[in-house]
C-alpha cells in the first residue's frame, strides 16, 4: 500500500483551489462533477503528492480521509479483517476501479483503492 492522496471537504472550491495553487504551490490535475451538487478537484504537488478537494453538502468541511492505492483490494480487505481492522465500507466498483474504507483506532478514514 502507498498513500496516494488526502481528501478534504471544502466550503468554497474556488477559494480552496486558489489557496492550494497560489500559496501552497500545487497544480490543478483534473476536475470532476460525478453527480449533481458534487465537485471534485485533484491537485498535484511535488513528486506523487495529491490532494483531493470535494465540495458537497453531506459532510462537514475539513479533513475527510487518506487514500491508499492497493494492488488487490479483496485480498487486502481480507488480510485487514483478519488483523482486526474496522471495515466501514466493503469493496464497491467505482469509475476508476474498486474502493473500500477502513477506519484507524483514532477514527481516521482510510480509502483503499484498486485501479483497473
């Protein structure tokens, strides 16, 4: 597993993008509107560093999750279950592959993604 990105829920997408590009030095990698009322902007930093900004109305603004890439999501989930990890969302298909969520002992959400 490797950390691929950090997800932040934002109140104002334009203000947040301006902060991360103008002040923090990130570049806009891509923008997505997966469904009505949801905007996603992926920002690329040095090396492979990525920040995902999401504007939506379901979650409070702030840190949301850490995203990790995995080679085989199903076997990773089974190994984590056997080790006692709290699985908060079983694997589901998404546009880029498969996604599941676990939670660390502090309540931090960790998105596990297998790209297809």
